C-alpha cells in the first residue's frame, strides 16, 4: 500500500488542502484599491509593495542639484536607436528643449545645451511621478508614456557616446537622470506613493503571513512524504568486525 504512516499522511493532506484553499482566495478579487477596483490578493500585495517602493524612490530633487553642473555644457551626439520608430518623437522632444535634432533612418543627431535637455527630461519625469500625464501629453501631442519611452531610447546609448568623447562627468549625470528620474517617473506612473513608516503594521503582517504560508506548504509536503515512506532518516554507522 502507498500509505505507510497514516497519521502524518492525513496531517500533510489537511495542511496542503488548507494551503490550496487560501491560495484560491488569494487568486480571487476579494480586495479593492483606493479607486474601488477589484484586486486579487496577489494584485493587492503587488500594489502595496509598488506604492512603498515609489514612496522611497523620489530622487528627483537630488537629480536637479546634479544638473547644475551641466549648465552651459554643449554636446554634439549621434546615436543609433534600437527602435527607429521612436526617432521622430525623440527629435521633437529634443527640439522643444531648445536643441537641434535630426533623424536619419533611426540615427539621431542632437546638438546643444545638455543641461537644458536633461532639465526638460526631469520636469516631464516629475509630472509622471506625480501621475500628471496630461501636462506631458498636451505638450507633445501624444500619450505621455510614449514620450518618455522615445527619449529613453535616445539618452541610454548617449551615455557611451559621451564617455567616448571624454565627457565622463556629463555621462554620469545623464545616467543619474535616467535611473533616478526618467525610469521611476515612467515605471511608477499610476501608482500612489506611500511611506513605509505609515504602513509598518500592514507590511509586518504581510511579511509574517508570507513566511508562515511558505513554511506551511513545506511542512505539508514533508508530512505527506513521511506518510508514504519517503522520510529522511540518519544512516546507520557500519560496525567494523
């Protein structure tokens, strides 16, 4: 018979069944967000951690301070975009920041004040960080996330181009603008920022539940295996004659 130990097998089965019941509820829309939209338990947890992450990711004031070192710094950069269809919108963005920009079959060349360009990037990123996409969309005539995507495709390869020209400090500031302003503004758009200190109890409860729930599954499998005779035992020491 498959079952060698009835007690641990029944215990493991009940534990695994209760685990699956909870898992079913976690996949059901039993929660709601701040706008009343239904969320599953997993979506609720993901939303909470996204809000906490956004609340601790506002480095835009720091980036603005770093931009002061680029005032009056002019550049002449040519980059090949991985997505050529983003080139026209990227050129429009650069031109509206007061620089020259041309598109030659997905190869963008821009010249002018790098500080002005990155200041515009930070301004638009801050609007998105504050979930104000309308200001950006109205300025460029296209959805805001399309704008940030297009300029990301130009600025990212520009880092290496600046480094090749010996503009190491400028490349470093550009990298900071991308990672600490442009990407957070784009990726966290639509998420409400919250501070960890305001949700300590909720965060602690979620982490404790995660640990207990994971251990619950592990012990249920352990009990089931013991019930079918697959328990781990210490090997006997061979006695020498």
